C-alpha cells in the first residue's frame, strides 16, 4: 500500500510562470495538440488500480518514477472531440518529435500496447511531477535567449 495515502493533495496541473511568459507556449495552448496532451496528462495512472492494464502501468512505470498512461488512439479521440484516431496519431508523433512525450512499446495479455510517458516524479509525499513538455519548452526558450544575447556580442 502507498505509505503516503491520505496525506497528499488531489492531483493538479501546475504551470510554471516561466512557461506562461513563453510566447510559444501561449500559442501552443490553443491547439488541438495541447488538448491531446491535457487529455493524456489527465489519464496518467498515479495510484494502484483494480484494472489489469492500469495496475501494470502503476507497477511498471509509476512506481519507477515515470508519469505514464496508455489509451487507444480512438479513446483519446473520443475524449478530446477530435474527429479521428489518425489526427491523434499525428499530434502524438509531433509531441514525441518535440520530446514532450516518450512512447514505450510494451505488452499486456499477449497484445502490443503503447505506454506514453509524460514526465517523471520524485516519489516523495507530494509526488512532485516534472513534465517533459515543461522542460522542453523552457529549454527552448532559454536557448533562444542565449542565442539572442550571443548575437549581440
């Protein structure tokens, strides 16, 4: 059992102020890709579950410090209101290329599945999460600032 059960705040999504200041992040927030990402974050398995697949994700990923989830593309499409699994696949591929998510091919009950890693957590009382999207966006903004400053020299 979880030694911190009952001591944690309910899950919430914290957005660093540094991201709110980032023009690229502000533009990205209004996209369908962002809707897919938010749906994926909301679907992360963070506690032991009864469902077999959710139990696997909790044991194989969350207990090892990874913030992860798994849904069929059709299910993500339904939850986001996006018209097709093909569009979801495109958005996921774009996010994977940007480093916002990491795809892990896996097996469950003899079937191939994809587990999506959205970040890492520290396993402490608050299970502080660091999401890959936040890190990549902040890194990109920092590199842009460094380039601008070096161009001034």
